């Protein structure tokens, strides 16, 4: 037990207290340099402008859609004539709108195919390219090229492949299948074209993740007798947890907002119904049912919020560790 007469800090390790007006203090004692008037204006603009853009382009339309989903507005006349009808639009969506059920089923199929086909293929290509095999640069470019194309353009490209009379696939197989027109085939044809684009995107994300994995972890696992497959699934894949979460969220969001490709094919009809196409068809189509379309958009928003909440919970939990 130390004597009360002994110093609490040894003289050779004690630091001199900062003098008044000194700029060499640390922590809370360090003076913060005041911003000039120009810097304050710059900081305010840097915060205010993005905030106004986000509020004006995202939050206001989202809140307006939720409000309009409880009205019967058809887009004609002023908002002062809008009549509140409660949950009637939602009741009609679930009980009196036949395209809604197949749209939900098709979005779920879209999500499953993206997880089961596109994501594993993207991981496989990333692992192979990460090994710096001969010609890996060429394969990387070829796989990534579809990512820079819009889904609408991807639809046109694959239309040349799927064409019943002049398409490459029917010419090779000697068949007369209408891949885009036949409801038995058009969903799977659209999914194949979407996977062609999605695989390159997933590959790029995992390739970046693989470059950041410590090579000593792989060497230690191999010294313990693990083969390459065991090393990847037991060591490398868990280490890339942030990439896994990003790919998970992107896949879910891309599956829910799938729209461009099927709209180019047949505007989301005849076996290609999706929630996003139903929203567009009701709001900007001939029906012009703004309130009903807003109810569909709100349902899609709620489904998205479930996955976004899970993502934010995981990210916040990671930051607390």
C-alpha cells in the first residue's frame, strides 16, 4: 500500500501542464481553431444542399406516395379535390387485383434465382480470377462488361438471341420457341439475361474483398491440412463478412426493383408481372390510378424496409464491436 506522501506520478514520466494560451495541449485542453466566415458558409452549403436534394427527391415523394395510397386520386384535377378513402386501395390490391399474386411470386422467384445462381457464379469467377490464371484480365473484362450496360439495353441484346425467327438460340437448336412471347419461357429468359449482368457485379465485389484478405490466414489454414475449398468456406468467406452483407442487400434491392428488362419485353404482362411494373402501369399507364398505384408502391416500400432494417441492425452491431 503506497504512502500518502509519495507522488502519484514518477517525476521522470510526468508531463508538464500546458501553459495558458499554449497550443500544445492534448485532448479536451487542445484549443479548437475557429472557422472563418467563408468556411462556415462552405460547411453549411455542403450539408444543406445534399440534405435538400435527398429530402426533395426521396423523402417527399415517398411520404406523398404513402398519403396518396389512402386516396382515390386519378391524377386529374387539383389535390384539393382528393378524397380520402381509407384502406380501400389496399383491400382491392389483396382481394380484387389478379396480377398482384403472380407479381409477388415472380419477385420471389427473381430473388431466389439471384441468390442461388448469380451470386454463387459471381463468387466462383472471383475466386478463379483472383488466382491470376492466364488470361484472367480478359475474363475479368468480359464478365464485367455487361455491368456497365443498362438492363433495357441488355433486354434488346438478348432479344437478338431469343428471337423466334432470327435468334441465335433457335438457329442453333433448330427450334421455333418464342422466348419473350411465351409465358412458359419469358420469365426464365428474362432471369437468364439479368443473371448475365448480375454475375459480373457480384464478381467485382468479391474480387475486391479477396484482395483484402490477409494471405497469412490462407497459409496457416493450408499448413493445418485444409484444402482450397475448406480454406475458402471456413476462413476466407467468413472474413469477407462486410462484402457478404453488401451483396445480400444489393441482391434483395435489385430483385425488388426489377423493372427495366421486363418493361422492355412486354411492359410486365403475360407471365412477366412484377410489383414495379404494376406500380408503373397504374400510375403512368392508361388507367391513371394514382391512389391504387401508390398503394402498390407503399407495399413495395414496406417490403424493402424489412431488409433495410436488417441491414442497418447488422451494420450497427458490427460498429459496436
